[in-house]
């Protein structure tokens, strides 16, 4: 199936392109422009011939979207979703699942040496983990438009695509979507000042569906759910505690967490495998609601967790054991100040946002003198950049794994699935790092043979505020692993 153009506009140039054998880390196919530049082709599959319309023309790379598939590649399949051509929630349903997994693993192996200059000759790559391709998403953020349409946003657009059935949703959430649709369609436009539409968040915690509705829609949703026999928890009731075997965790539709329960189990399980036992102290950076903090709490005598989101901190504190201190403070300020005041940790878990880690934080991680770093990342390019800086500070990447909790969708703006999560994991030895806003997967594991402070300081000055290091084999500005 060929995607519809994201936006209508004046005619743009088209090219016939042959895509490379694997996808870029963001899900686009990769081809070469006649002038040699990299072309990221949205809607294309690996190893196929397509006609593509250019959508962005940069000095060092080009973006395009498929107009017509001329010769399908061996991994192209028919998307199971009836809304795939319009909805922006999923971007990879036209590619066979096995190829999706293989492409992510290739991206992880190629990015560290190419972007970060890392030597991987002694790095162990654990087998990648990926969950079921459909029916896995236990969290969803829907958008209700003024005219009653209920669904997700179109790709690169604020337009709401009316969704009848979403194959990536867990059956429990699909049941809720079906039950609520009549009530949402019957409601008139919401005229609250400054709002042109409504966002609805749903979470299945394994026992109940938790719901967050805007004021004015809650009553209708309650009535519709009750009539359909669908149990929904609203308001203060929509906060539940559970334990998946790794320790207590609080769920709320208002606070970010991993979108797949099975995927989160894989991530947390791998972090637990990599985390050394018996540490005197540990630090959890970008700790969210405590998804990985609970693992550290069982393995370290004292844990300091740093998170800037007030609601997430409230949930984490609700179940934090006595040996955990949750700091309501951004990592860039709170953690770096903590280190400057003498704070030290044997284990550091780093789980940054997609943009990666600020150079100031990377330097503070070195100053904390940890003996183990677990790094959870959701972007191979920023992971490679940050890992390269840590390696220049004397760390060696020891173990890595790709974990894909949300196979079919990709991170994006808007009311659909928020993020794709592609996890890199690493583990033990002397430098560690964790991951992302609560939804990452273990990243690299480092060992510290020695520290070279001069090289590390030079690199952090070069990075400044943490901007991306350029691909060492591409012209300035190009990064074939991003999309």
C-alpha cells in the first residue's frame, strides 16, 4: 500500500530510487540521490524500486515519500490496518516484521563506530528482543475532533483520522474504543477557551482500564462504558499500584510509561540482569515514575533518583522503599549539583529522552566514578554520540541488546502512539547508563580500563550543550541513521 502524501501543495520533483537492504533507525528506507546524497524514503521497503516525491532537500541529505512502488522488495507486505494509509500512528506495517527487527539490529551495530567512533571488537551483542507485532499497546492517547471524530492524528498533520479499529491496541483498549465511540460522536463541539479538540488517555494495567477524559466528556464516557459493560476507572480512581515481579509500580494515564506491558517486562528484566548486586549506592537519571528505580533499590543500599516531572515524581514517591530518595529536579541541574557537592554512586542508570544526554550530565557521570553504567536509549544516533563521549572518558562498551517494545509504531507528535521505542542495552563493569523517560530499554554496558580526562574535557567542550556529533563518513549535517 502506498501512503497518501502528508500535505497537499505545489508539484514537487520525483525520482526513481532503489532502496538499500535495511531501513534507517527511524523506519524510513534509505536510497542514494543521483548526486550521491543519502535519501530517506518514507513508505518504502528495503531492496525495492520506487518513484518518490522529494519533500525536503538539504545540503547533505534528502527526504522523500513514495508515490508509486515500481518493483516491490521481498519484505513488502500488505498492512493489516484499514487506516494505515492515513493514520500517523504506525509507519512500518508495510514491512515484514522480521525485516523490521533485523534493520533495528543493523542500525545499532553501525551507529556506534560511525557516529561515536567506538571500537566494538570486544563488545557482546545479545540477541535482540521484540514483542508481538500487533495487539501489544496497553497505553493510548486518542484525539476527539470538534465534529466527533475519534482516533489518532494523520502523519505530520493535526488532522484527526477517525479510527474504527486499531490492530496494535491490546484487546482491552480496543473494546473501550468501540464502546466509547457512540458517546463521543453524539457530543457537540467543546468550546473551552484555547482548546479546539480533546485528548483522551487510556491505560490497561493488567486488571483495569484507567481513563483520563477532559471535563465535559467524562459523564458521557461513564454512561457509555457502563452501558457496554466495560469497566473504566476515572479521576482519583485511575491510579493503581501493581507489582510485575520487579517491585511495586504505580500506573496513571496522566504520567508517561512504557506502552507495552510485555515490552516493559523485557526492558526491566534485562536491566536487572545487568545491574550488579550489593552496591553501596546507585543513581537513576531521568527516573520517571520509578520503572527502573525499583530494580536498583533491590540491588543497592541507597538509591538517588532524579526526575523533573512533578506528576511522575509523585507516583515514584508513593511506592519508593526507605532506601530510595526521589529528587524532584531536572537531571541537568539536580544531578550535576549533587555530584558537584560530593555525590558518588557505584551504579548509574541513564535513560535520557530521544535527544540524548547533555554534555554537562555526561561529564557529571564520569565525576560520579561509577563502577557500572547501564544506558537505556531510544535513538541509535544520540546513543552512539553519547556513548562515544563516555568512551573517550575511559569507558568500554561491553554488552548491547536491541529491545523493541512497540514494534509497529514510531515516536511522533500528536494524539497517536507517542513513541516507538527501539532499546539498546548494555550492562556491567564500570560505567553505566540507563535510559529514557521511563520507556527505554537497557543500553550499553561499559568497562572502565582507564580515564583520560583531557580527551573527555575536549569532547564535552566540542559538544557544547550536547548537539549531535557529525557522522564521520558523511558531509556535515547528514545522519543516515536518523529520520
